[in-house]
C-alpha cells in the first residue's frame, strides 16, 4: 500500500495540471483540451502529450518519462480499460483534495529509543 501511495503521490506531482483537472468551475474545459481526439476519454498518447508539454514548460524531461506516464495511467484508470475518463479524473481530484497531509508530526521527528 505504501508503494502505491508513493506512486500516486509522485504521479500527482508529475502531472498536477492533470491531477487537478476537472474542478467544478472549469466546466470540463481542461479535460476537453487534453482529449485531442474528442472521444470523451484520455488515452496514453494524450496523457503523454500533456506530460511532454509540462516537461518542456518546466525544463524537466523526466516528467514525461514512459515510467511516469505509465504509473499515472495505472493510477487513474480505475476500471482498467486503458483509458482515463472524466469520472476517473474527478475521483482522483476528489481524493487529492481530501487526502491527509503527507507527513504527520510523529513521522517528521526521529523516534528516540
């Protein structure tokens, strides 16, 4: 479980624009921009294209690495169909919004024995 959380967290940091996509106030515009073929779902190529754009903007090619794109797809694709739809993206956005802080005070300090 800890590994899955780490992958989710790293994927979320790698793709915050995607992870934060679909806020209620955007009316689905972010998803529509990412969905270049207009089929109502994001495939690996569309996710990769967005990752490449983000990597270029931030000057960090590792953001678009195949491993990060794959991990992000696996994390978001709840039904395993190989695509990310609006509902799956919204579920991730809601989970991130309600996620507890990464490190609590107990974990931040070394344990004395």
